[in-house]
């Protein structure tokens, strides 16, 4: 093993232990929910047509609500991505003439198009206004949130937990709760949280939000779920959202799935362990590249409130070589050489390394970056920590650190 990696592993022992302790508590919570909901083999069976009385679908909804501490949930393979889940949630809660307040700065690129896009179907196109409150040194500006809430009286206040393509820390559940309390004190509003990449990184989820959403090919799918997303929240809010998810006349009474439900149940069950593998991989990459003089986030000793490690290369070619090295260490399509391209929904060319069993699954070891200064790579995932170590060896060799 590379000596740089060995030294980093020696330094990270205590952090790894804390991560494993969180995973144990989350695993207990998930197991208890499976037992309480009497999950059985019959819950894996497919359905067709309208899917009336689909016990697999309905039990999966209850399971997520129990695990994430909410009154209700929509969990579906028909949610195409995290962005789809976010769009369904926002359109379910907002009405023409109302205002959305984004309390954590400009939303992630693809959601930015959902809100401000000039294409037919954006929130703006439906007459919904949006106010953005910038972060202050990477942290929520609570005074500005309160001031804007009092001024514009938003119907929904949105929070993005993960960093997107920004060099700032992910938000902890406690920070999200501070935003929620601040907004609710200043006006009558609903709290909407983008929980992508944050599930199971802490012992709790943002269950105080009226709605929070995520993708099943990220943390909660455990690397097994082949597609889908979830929308959790209060009964009132979910009732609004489900009418947008399907149609007002049917809500969740219909919706079949002719595939196998087992991966969605099994994925949730292994998710706490898989997330711990991802966090330890991110910690190792951060410590190693920090020791080599690169700016990384989070740094050793800081909390991980999502599974992402940011590495600022300051050089376009180094960034590209790093992403190509991650791809070369992938179990799928290792022979491919990623190239920057005009990816739909993004303002800059994007390079993506993602040799995954599930296409685009960022719970699997992957890396992506916009091609713009300061040329920062966003590494996430890792079904096993051992795979993360091997990939790191290849990355170091590609950059000349043999």
C-alpha cells in the first residue's frame, strides 16, 4: 500500500470509530422498522395495471416514514431522479402567485432550471416567484432569512443540505432545524429540504421539515435500488404532493410496478452500512490530498453531513486526470476515459467518472466536476471502503505520487 495512504489510515482511526457507531445506531433503527412493519417475502412481489392494494408499495411507504421519523412518505421507482423528487415536491406545495424562498443560496444546477428555467413548466412559468438568500461564509445567514421571510412572506422555504458544486460544508440536521425555526417564527410557511447525499450520515434526519426528499440511487438505496426516489413529510404536505405525483383524483391509490420490489427493501436495509463505507472513503481521500497540499472539504476532524469530499485542484488537466483515474478503478467501464461534455441542466461542461452497476448511482464510487475555476472535484460514494483504498492508489499514481 502507498505510504501516504498508510499514514492517513493511522491518523483516521478515531473518526472511523465514530462513523461506525453512527452506522450501528442507524442500522438498529432500520431493523426495528422492518420488524415493526412485518416485512415478508410477499412484499417483494410485482404488480401490474393500476396496482390497487399493492402491499409492497404501501409497506415501503410506511417503512420510510418510520425510519425517517415522519408521518407519511411516497417511495416510488417511478421517481426518475433526485431532481424529479424535488420538482414533484415543490410543485405539490406551491401555487401560482406564491413565493419560494431558497435559504441556502442558489440551488444546485438542475434544480435551478426547475425554478428559474425559461422552458415551459418551470416554477417561474407557473407564476411562482423565488427569492434567494445567499449563504454567509458557507453557512446559513439566519438574520437574512428572518428579514426576507418577514418581507416577502414565502409559502415555502427551501433548504439544500448538500453542497452541490460549491466549496462549502454540507448542512447538519441541527443547522437545517435552525433555519426552519427562524423561518417559522418570521412567517407562516412550509419547510422543504433537499436531503440528497445526507441520509444516514447522522443519527437523525430532518423530520421537522414539512417535506424532505432524496434519490434511491444515492444513500437510502444502499447501492442496490436500481432507480427511484422518496418524498417524506407530514400527512398534510404529502397529501398535497401525491396529487401532483400522479393526479388529484387518484393520489397514491394506484401505481403498479412490474419489476421486483426486493432491491428497494434490501437497499434500505444495507444503507446505513453502505453510507459508512462512503464516509470513510471520503475521509481518506480528504486526508491524503490535504497532506499533499490540496484544499479539501471536509478536513480531517470535521463532521461529515453528506458523503461528499471536495478536492480543489486549481488546474483543469489535474482535475481531468483525477476523474479518469477514478473511472479506471471502477468495476464497470474501467476502460472508458471520461471527457468534459455539455450535460443537460448544467451551465458549464461537466466531467463525470461513474463506472457503476446502477447507471449514475452516486452511492457507488464516482466523481464529477464542472469545468470551471477553481477546478474542484466532488468525490462521493463507495460500496466498500476497500474499493475506495484501491481507487485512491490509482489516483495518486495518475498524479505522480507513487
